[in-house]
């Protein structure tokens, strides 16, 4: 078994704005006196923890004095200045890889770091959408990665989660120990506690295949329509998404991301129909591990999203109109299905596994940009009509939670609310009832 200390990486606030002080001076001093030497408490507003005991101290003080708490990192974007103590677990950055094929990671560890640590042992993780995401954020937010159609959600491979709940209790939850909380924390967002560590199963390492094909914006109508029909017939070994981008300056572009878990030649041959639609301006395809296939996230913006049963014949035009307009934005259509539709051995709070596709509209962070993104998504929902299968559109999110965990069903939402009420009696954690409000 190998244990690696990993230097923490900075985790800026999504909007890049300083947080106002939440703790008054007396509580700031009281909390500071209880923290480990490696913890950093900034202006009574952000706590960067150095040890798990720091999380326990923060939540116990917050509960005693009614101080609201949020987990710092990518997630829900509020419509005003956050008046919450932000707990940043980025300093919990240890990695342990077992020769038996599992790993334990601190809450600050990112997928690429885990992949690098697992590789010498002949293993690899099934990542979230981006290798730069923190493992803990992916697990609490669902975790639709590039190989999810073959292997399922990243959260489906979790053996145990260690978290501090709103009552200040450090808990270790597994399928056989506190099973309800184990169900809820995987896909239930950060409302059930501050995750401090995750244990998860790994796969045997070995090259998978994929990357990107890119075209100029003038080819978008042909490529988007070709992708719509081509993606509908892909086997579960293939994962793909279509990105239509309108930048702030210059011409737009269209990109197809592709991941394949079979032989490289077979995967490359599947792309011939897209190449026939229009010669790509750029191709970046090669054998890669799962972390290499996890593309960089669509950063710097606030998004709305929709879940669909299908993309019917008129959908291409609606997507192209959504990607146009006067404001820069990206519209991503991600193919779901495959293993995502299978009921996992250990169910989780993730909903909508039956959705066939997900559409994300990502815009800027300014008030006008955010309003435009929301309006664009609502127009798309109206245009796509019955393809949504009655599912609600989600607005105002960052990179996490992932699309499947943003709009819980009423039954899941009520069960999460009951868990939050039992473990967070003072309701100090942000989003104590996920999906509501």
C-alpha cells in the first residue's frame, strides 16, 4: 500500500469575489483557538482546513451559534453575496492506493492526482467529467464522466465516505454502516455534510481511446445534425458530447468529444460518419487513460441544464440558435444512456438515470449574462417540448453537482430532507433541502 502526501491546490471562489466576514471577532477568535496549526481562517469568512478536526471544530461552533456554512468549491451560485462560513477542504490532500484495487483520498484530491498515484500499481479511477474536479465533489454531485456509458457513475464505485455532518459529528458511511447517509451523500450534494475522505474501487489500467474533433463554426449545421443521428446508434463502449461555442471575439466553433473503451481502430472507425459530414479542422485522438479522456470543464460561467429522452428532427436548429445570439456562451449536448441506465448494486440519490441526453447552456457570471443563459435554456426547453419527458430545467449552477443530481424527484428530495433534518438539527449547511429553492 502506498500513501502519498499531495500538495493542496488553490480553489478560488467561483465568482472571484471576496466574501464578507461571517463570523464576528469573538467567534473568529474562538474558532481560531480550536484549529490545527496548518489551518487558515481568513477574515472570519473562509476556513481552509489542515486536518479533519478543523472541520469538526467549525461545524460544532457554527451549529452552536447558528452560523450558516457552505463547502467552498464549484457548485451552486447564489443570487447575492454569500453570508456563510466557507469551509475549504483542499488541505485534506492525502492519497492511499491499495494493491487490492481501491484507493482512499482526502477531500482536496483531484482525479488527475489519483490517476497518477494509481498508475504505478496498474490501476486507474473512473473519473468525473473533468480530471481537474475534486473526487469528493464528483461523488456528492453524481459524477457523469467520459466513460460513464461503459462503467457507470463515479459515485457507483464508492466503498465509503467520511464526512462531518451538520451536528459536528465525524461519520464513516458504507453500505453496511449508516446506509441511508451512504445513499444520500452520493449524489445528494454538499447538504448532508462536509466530506473529508472517499474510498473507491479502481479499474485495471490500460489505454482507452478518444479525444476531440473540431470544426469551424460554418460547419456547425452539418456536424450537429450528423452528431444527432450518429450518437443515437452508439454502443455503450462509446461516450460523446457535442459543443457549440460562441466566443466573446472571433468566429464560433463546433467540437465533438469522444471516448471509447474498445480497440482504438474500432473507435476511430466509428468517427468516419462525422468526418464525412465535413473535414475537421483539428483532430486530437489517441490512446489515453480515463483521466486523459476527462476533458477540462467549461469554466468561468454559470449554467442552466436540461435532460432529454431524445433529440428529435427539429432539435439541431434549436441548438444552433441557442449557441448564437449576442452573448458568448457554450451549448453542450452530452450523450447519456448505456451503463447509466442500469440500477447499481448500491443505489444512490442520483436521479434521472433514464435520461438519454443532457444539454448544458454555459454563459458568463454577470447579471445580464446569467439572465441571458436562463432565458436561452427556457427557450430551448420550449422548443424541444416533449423531448424533456416532463423533467424540470435547472438554473444557476456551476460545475457541480452534475446534471443528473440537480433536480431530484420529489421522493428523493423528501428523503434527503429527512436525512438533513436528522444530521443537521440547526440547518446550518447550504442546500439543506437539495433541489428546492
